[in-house]
């Protein structure tokens, strides 16, 4: 099945306790595309960039069979830029700079060959943009996956509720799940969010793993233990990218398939955090991913007598 990912292709500048970067490649659609390329999933990106975006990055996408016809270039504009600083626990960060640039007036252009994609990943964007994408598809995709954040809950609640009602899977972190639902218990939060529309609710818990909720069933996975974590930027987008790419590849959207997709996404995200930006993810091979999934299996499999 074809995967369409709508999100940002951007520049990031990152500072962590382990170093800092100048402008490097980032953006939610970028991480989804790279995750899909590891799984050899057919993927097209829809985004917008400025004339300052290097051709070498677009060539890299093409070399990895990532479709770029949906990436619009505004020749006299500048690409979206975000800069942030992480603290010692790598969970808290300060945003230092946010420059929307060409993203401010983003009007998504969906290539004709991708308008019938069966799987749609709506990256963390203004809900109005997400709704526009849904309206411009030839038909409703078989699976719609939504990523959003508390910023949109604060500023665009009604529009966000419209998008959520049209979503099959929502992926948010625990803080966002509590804000969206008004419930502290994540079990109660997931139930409330189910009532808003999504059949599946994924709650990300950073270094503590992730939870998948569906019809009263819960599946939990830990985060893989790593010797070194340099940069958590893009880990959530990589996780989502691995998740949707596995589902698109399998063409199945049942709870059991999603459980494995969760592990694939988490395994890919574990590569992302090992270096700054997309550097590590660009070099991941299917064999490396398979090895890391095996580590997950060894971490979580056990036998017990009851």
C-alpha cells in the first residue's frame, strides 16, 4: 500500500549536554520518509521548502526512493527553522527560535499519483492544513494516522476536534493525552479519546516506552535501553514513521499487526537518538533494524509458571 506523509521538511539547530549543531536537516515528514525507506515502503512527502533548501537533501530523498513531487519550493522564501536546547534529563527542552517562514502559508499540494494513497500520515501541523489534505484525497484513505500537540489544543480546539473525528489512529504523548481528555489516568484518557473518533490511541511515554489502546485492550512496550543518547529530536516522528510504514507494507490494520508496528517504530526511533538529527537514521539498513528488533524481543520475552 502507498503511504502519504504530510508534514514539515525543515532545518533544526540543536543543543544537548553532548554537543550542538548549526542548521541541519529536520522536520516531521523527513523522519517519516527516512523511516519508510528503511522498510522499503512506498512513500510520498507533502511539504513546503524555501529556496535556501539544499539540493543535496532532495537528492538524498530521491536516492532512498522517497517521493518528493509533493514538496513545493518557494524560490524567494526561507525554509521552516526550529532551534532548541535540551537539558540533562533529555526530556525537558527550551525552544530558542521558531521561524515559520514558508510554512506560515502552507497550502498542501498532493501529487496526482499519491492522492489515492491507502495510508495517510498527518504530521504535527495546523488542523486546517490537516483537514485540507483529507479533503484533497481522491477518497478516504483506508488508514488515517494523526500526530498533534498541546499547542493546537490551546489555539485551535474546534478544528482539532474535526480532524480527530476523521482519524483512525492518534499518536500523542502522555501530557497531551491528559490535556486532550481532561483525565489523569491514561486508561481513562484513552477511553475519552476513543469517543472522539480514533479506534486506536497511541500514548508515547518517551524513555518509558509507549502504550497502544483499542477496544478495551492495552499493549505496552518499553523503550530500548541505549548506552548513549545524543539527541531526542525527531524520535517521535521516526516512531510514527516506522509504525505507519510497517502497516502500509503489511496492508493490515488489526490490533496484532499494530502491536508489531509499535515495536518497529520504537526500534527505528532508538537509532535516531544515537546521533544528532537524521544522521544515524540515514545509515540504518534493514539488517540493522532486524537486529534491534531482536534486542526488543530479548528484553521483553520471558516464561513464568503461575
